[in-house]
């Protein structure tokens, strides 16, 4: 069974930044695709960003220009850099490795 673990969540003021990190028990680099999803209270879960083979990246419209997904093969991590955070960005953020291996999520809180 593959374990996916997110870290880096926390509380930040609006306009601030956070970097989320994702790791997997078998090495995140083994997965051709890794994505970040988020779910806020009362809202549907949505994909925020995905990175695939060759470091091709895809972003939700809401994340474009604000979030950056990247892969660090040396440290076996996938990161989500979130800048200029807004109150609406508050959610539980999940890392998904290979389309089906979900982590437990990490909470991001943004205060005004």
C-alpha cells in the first residue's frame, strides 16, 4: 500500500505564501503524474495543479499565476508554492500520486 503524506500547511495572513510538500512511501518520483487538490467547507473538491512526465504542468484557472507546482527528484518531493494567498484559498489540500493514491490532506488557513 502506498502512503502519501502532505506537509507545509498552516495559517497565514492574506497576501502571504506557503509551500506544501508531498512525499510517498515508494518515492514520489515513481509516479508519472502528481496533483494537488483542495476542498473548502461546503464546496466540491477541485484540482489545483498537476505535474506529469517531462514536468508538464496544468493549473486550474483559479491557481494560474498564483500557484506553482514543481518536482524535486533529488529530495523525492512534489511541491505546491502558493503565493498571494486569499481567504478563498483556505481549504484542506490533498496530494494525489498517480491519480489514485491520496494523502490525508493538510489544512491551509488564510486570515484577513
